């Protein structure tokens, strides 16, 4: 660990089981983005063997799986995600797995009423034994907002109000008033999160100020950037040494047959050899990234074999540090 970053994340709170397992101070863990398949030529995945692959990921030692919130199949976006509604799908996966963390990267808060988000998320957190990690975002697909009669230009304010609503209703018989509605302490939302609150990770800036980002949420999801730019961004997030929160980064990969093949850029990631993937992950750990969620959409090799290779080559090297 680079001495400039050592100790900046020396303590993470134990919010729930999933958060504690995935985010460790000064360490990097590896997860997967669902669907775990190659669908490079089609925006809609087949979802073949989707549950079995999540179960295999759990068996091989991946720390988390991550779903996305894609309400509409927007042609210009070109990716329908896992197709299934994230909360419905999380309920299925909670019953088909036992220890892997269940993440969403990320729920688009302005497009959902926060009461529904709070209830659905707490339900998943409870039935999974505290394995939910909820990424939240303001959204970046303008076409979806008029379809729900919601202002795209107001998404930043709606995101902030939704965040505050979800935090508030974790308490018993809450009181609040916002554009989403008013609660005067005479009713409650059940269930509550498995522990004191839901772990909420903020994606990008979500149309918020740097100060708001630093002081809210339980971690940050940041898009992959060149090394120096990512280092600078994480440094800005952790500018206050008293604020210790984990950083997660998603990454598209295509693992080649040649283990030492140098990285070649693809959409939000790299085509590279397995040894070069380790070097990339290690370099991210050194600048303060705590979790990388690998996306195999463009991976040309057999998916099960790729998962096995990552488990056999990558995980032992990181485990040696513990």
C-alpha cells in the first residue's frame, strides 16, 4: 500500500454482514456484475444458467455479485442489464445463495418512490441475513424520465430527497416532509434493515456537491478512469482523513489465452491476460480502491473457465496479504 493512502481507510463501520465481508481497510476484494455471460453483440442477455453461475461465483470465492437498475431497454444505451427487476431478482438470489454479498450498482433513486426502495431493500437485507449493499444513483439515461413523467433536470434534488427519506424511515415511526410525501409519526415502514441502517453507496457525483458526497453515504462507486485520474479522484473523496469510506470500481474485462497479454482498452475496461489483470487490481488497491466488480459481457473465453482462472490465479495472491 502506497504510504500516501495507508491508514486513510483504517476503519470501516460494521453496517451489515455483506458490507463487512466486501470492504476491508487497505484491501481489495473482487466481485462480479450480473449477468455473468457474454452478450457483446446483443443488448439483451440470454440469462442462461444465470443462477448456477452466481452459485459458482460464491463457491469460487467472489465476495459479491452486483445487479443494475435498468427500467427501460434504451437502444442508445445498448444494455438491458440482467433484465429482471433488481429487487425481485435479489429475492431469488438471496434464497439460492448463503454467503455472497448481494449488491445493486445502482438503484436510480429519482425513478422510484423512496418508500418502495426502503421497504424492498430492507426486505432483501432481512431475508439474506444482512447481505445487501445498495448502490444509489441519480441516473444517466434521459429517455427514461419523460416515460415516468419525472424531470431529468431535477434529478439531483430528487436524488438527495430520496436519500434523506430512506435514511429517515429506517427509524421507527419517522417524521418527514418532502416532495415525495409527508409522514407525521403516525405510521411506520416495515421491515427495518437487518441492523441499524442500509449500506448506501453513492455512484459518481449523482449531481451533488463535493461536500455533500464526502459527508453522506457509506461508500462511493466510481467509474474506471486512467490510473492517475482515479488516484486524484479518490484523494479528493478522502480529503478529510476523518472520513473513512470504501471505494468500489466496476470493470469490463476480456481475459485472453496469453497470461501476460498487455491491456488493450475496451468499453470501460480492458482485454488483457490474467497476470495483467492481477497487476491492474493490485495497482487499484494501492491507490485506495477496496472492491472491483468484474463485468464479463465482452469476455470471449468460456465463462465458467474464466471464473475458475480468476479464482485460481487472482484470489490466492490477495489472500497471501491477510
